[in-house]
């Protein structure tokens, strides 16, 4: 039955000319407009060095990891220099921030604390750098603790003649680990740009617009929406299999649309996705599944006509895109800071966060977290949709 539902839905969707336009043609047209509008933007604009301050304290002096990292990122001889760093007192830092001479400053207690007074791209970059350095610091400290633990396990203290020399050697080994600099690489300079952000936005929107396909496909199986749905309602057919078949057909069409978009942007528009193309494609595949599941649940739960359902899925998608920062990176930072739970449940935020994590983080931990989050979101929504459809009853159809 899944195969029959898949085949029937596929034929029905391909006959919908308006749907084919929005899924296949619209992303390509929008990508062309993006390329025309932003092709020369990076030749005319260069990123300015970001002015920041670090409060001089005893904790700062003792924290060689963060100190060395910011010295490297502020080195005038570094071609990929990010910051112009001033070392000042706390009062001087507050004055500089109030006079807009710096965009933020770092103060140290047990952990580094970032202080800013406005939100913007520069502030977001500084926040991401601080988070990355802090993550590296924790990794290095854990490595030092592990070294001490393993060394003490291997030692038979009864055979040790000079205990002070032993502890001195352990101290030197641990000190070497703690003096390691976090491996901060500015890989974004070659791959991430304003233009690339716009194309990532395009990919994410294309993924989520797949919900329109799923909504239309599900309507074909609902008795209050189509003649075929009436026949399905009176037949001994598993509603779960119908949803699976319809969703798979919608997913195939969505993947064709994504394939055309990637081929067009790479071959025709000459967009360079860097060395992470395979990871970008994987994220797009998972994002498409999440977008389709959103369309399925709206099609199943909301009782209204097809036009209204389509409007609802588009509105939900655009709201999610807005909150995730697709219309401005500062919005995502604001939501993450004030109401982080929103973006934890927002599939659009999961997709954009996955894209950004490929360039702001050297490890893939956060990227794979977003992959798993999208898959969990999709399967939970599909499960709720199947359960809701099985419980639906109609007095007359």
C-alpha cells in the first residue's frame, strides 16, 4: 500500500504546475537575483578590524589560554587579524563602551564574561570567538586532568625514591598541556561571506517550503478535502502507510528541487561552498525532512481548505526563518540570549545554526547536534500526525 500511495502521490504532485513552479523554478530565480545583487558586494566592502577591550586582572594574567588566543587574533602581523584589543581597567572599559569606542569587553571571574550594549554582526563574531576559546580551554583542562589521573594510576609509590622529583615532572607535563593555545582558525574568511549567508538562507527556505508539498499531498488522502480521500476513508487502509507513502513522494520531489538548486548555483552561478559541500547537502536533506513533517501535521490537524493551509505553512515557515536570523543575523542572537527555547524547537534555527557551526567551530559536535535535532523533530511530528489521523472520524463525508 505504501508503494501505491507513493506512486499515486508522485503523479498527482507533478501535475500541479503551481507547486512545481514554487519548488523548482522559484529558488533558481531567487538565487539568480541574489547573485546579481551581491556578486560585487565583497569587492567593494571589506571587514573592518573589531575594537574590543580586555580588563586586566590577575585571573586574566593566569589564564594563558585565552590571553594567547586573543593576542594571536589581535596580532598586527596576522593577515587574518580580527580584533584590535585594548587592555584596560574595568572603569576604562565601561567608558570606552559607552562612547562606542569598542563593541564590547571581556572581564574575568571564574569564567570569561562578555559585556556588550548593542547587538550586531561584530558582537556576534566576538561572542562566537569567546565561546570557541572557552570550549577549547575546557578541552585542554580535561586533557590535563586525565594526564594526572593516568600518571598516578601507573605509579607504584613504593618504588619511588624521590617523590619531589616525581611531582615536579608531573607538574611540568601538565603545565605544557595547559600552555597549549586553542586551535582557532579563521576558516570563515575563505568560505563564509555575506553572499554565502544569503545562499544558505535560500537553501534553508527551500527546505522548509517543502512543507507546502506535504500539505498538498496529505490533502489528497483526507475525506473532507478530496474525492480520493473519501474513497480512502471507507477502505480498510492503514492511515500510517498512507502518510508514509505520501511523505516519501513529497520528499523525492523536494530532493529533486534541491538537486537542481545545487547544480544551478555551482555550475551556472559558480558558487563555492568550500570543503563542506557534503555536510551542507546532508544538513539540507535533514532540513527537508523536518520541513515536510511540518507540512504533514498542518495538513492533518488543521480543518480548513487547501488555500488556507498553504498560507498557514508559508506563514509558519517565514516566522521561523525570521526568528532564526535569516532576515538579519542579530535576530538569532537576540532570541538565543533572551528566549533560547524558541530556537531549540525551531527547525529553521536548527538549519541555520548547522550552517554557521561549520565555519565558527572547528569540531563538528554542534553540527551533528543540529542534525540529530532535525531528525528527532521530524519523526516526533510525523508520529503525532499518524496518531491524529487514525483518531479522526467523520459523521458524513
